[in-house]
């Protein structure tokens, strides 16, 4: 994991190294600067990044994951579970802001993104908030039922929190959030199924079945009430989806064409917006601008070329190997935090296929924490898999 983080920091640094004119003008797509020669202007040394300011901004944004990695790397093994509580507190704080927006309130605060009529919490994008709430759907069951001791108060609180999270995901209007929340809930409950079964032995034979049935009935009633009150915006948007009018699908041919034009060197991090405007056809022009490709895999391929693709492959490879190790021994309590980290990263990977969640500081921080859970869990899994 440390190597992946280091490589992620090194890549924008290398993109900012000035290159001699003969070299950078030979890179794919740099013919846009040919006008300098025609105007008789001396061609200067330039970095690979076509928008150096954007690459500097991308490099500085890596302060967040690096700080989280250093600070949480000093956490003692016995205190690692407290990181789960801290993540839940962050999710709850964002949820409170979303509830205020849901009730019609607003914020006169430059540090809080407040789009009128949209429930996005402290994010600028409702899909990002929906993913953040989906993290809660994954963490809440583990918080409530993942410990060695399960109390009735914690169990009821966890289930109540899940219902509230589900309703807020519906209120965000994020169609992707519906799928992410459903996957998170299924994985979260599946991860603690062993504890739930053991807890059910303290109840009457029918106790667990009735409790689970009651939970899903309450969720169903709450969703029905939200639909009746026209507050389940996500479902309404899902029913009204228009693939032909969606900017993601309309811009896809242009983005793919840009990747082909600048491959294998890439355009440099932070360059999508100005370069998309250069390549944007008249049919895509509108009053608002298209700030990202809304598919982080394609945008990384565009910005970082072959180097970014190789880094992505390495990250997926590490996640796959570490996840296999922890899920093989998921019946051990020591490995479950690793499974939790694996699931959080899976949600981020899934959301990145239609958005850019890992570019936001809070999700970036949660992603690093999840990767650390997975790395620690993989280390514990090696020990647990040895003959006792």
C-alpha cells in the first residue's frame, strides 16, 4: 500500500518536470503549440502536464491521503477499531447537514456546498454524498453486531441508523446511490451474519427471523411513505432516466477520442476541463461546463496515459490479492476489519466507473483508512492461515 501511495504522489511530480522543446513537442497531441513556432516565438521548456497549474493542484491534494496514512499508521493495534467509530461520526455529521437540506434549510457558509433544491450534504455532488451514506450502510451493521459483545441498545441503534441512511440515500436523488446502498447493506449484514446467528441463540427460536422481517417491513413502509410524499427523489430520477440526454453517455465518444489522441503520455493531471473545451463538439455546448469525465478510469487514462493505467492495474492487483486473503479467514474476528476495508474499496471502485468520488478529500481519507484496514487484515490473515 505504501508503494502505491508513493507512486501516486510521484506521478504528478514527474509530470511537472520541465522537458526540452524537442521532447515535449514530440509528445502526442502537442501540435496545438505549433502556433508558437509559426508566430516566431521561442519554444520554451515545458512539463508533460499540459496544464501545469492543474497538476500542481493535483499534487497538493495528495496531502490528504499522505496525512491520513502517516497519522493512522501510528495507531496501536488495540485502537484500530476506534477508526470505525471515527468514520461513522464523520458520516453522521454529513448526514445531519443532509437532513437540514432535506428539510428545506440552507447554508451561508463557503465551506459547505449548498446547491438549492439538492440534498448533497457537505459535498458538491449528490452521488458523492450517496456513496458516503453507503459507507454508513456498510459500517453500521459492523458497529452494531461486529463486536464480541452485542447489546440490545447498540443493535437497535444500528438498525435505526440503517433505516435513516437508506431514506437519505433515496432523498439525495442519486440513482447510483440506490445500487451502492443496496450492495453496502448486503455486504455489511453478510459480514456479521455469524454474530447475528450466535446472538439469535439467546432469543426465542423465531426471534431473529421476526427481527429481520420487521426491519425490512419498516424499511419498506418508510420507502413507500417517501414515495407517496414525493421525497424519494432517487427512485423518481431512476424511472425518468434518459440515456440519450445524459451528459456522461453523450460525452463518451469525445473522451475516448481524446484518450486516443494523447496516448500513451497523457495530458497531465488536472487538465480535463480546459482540454475538453478544446475538443468539445458544438452539439455538447451548454451553459454549464463538464468538469470531469465522470468515469475516473477513463480520466486517469487520459491524464496519466500508460503510467496511470499500470498504476491502476497494480492497485487492483493488490486489492484482489489482499481481499482473497482476508475473506478466506473472515470467520476469524481479527480478519473482519480487513474484510470491511475490502468492501469499502469495492464501493469506491464501483462508484468510480460513473463518477469521481476519490477526488474529494473526505472520501479520499476514508479510502486510505479502508486500505489500511485491508493491509492490516491481510497481515493478520497470513498469521491466522498458518498451522496453529
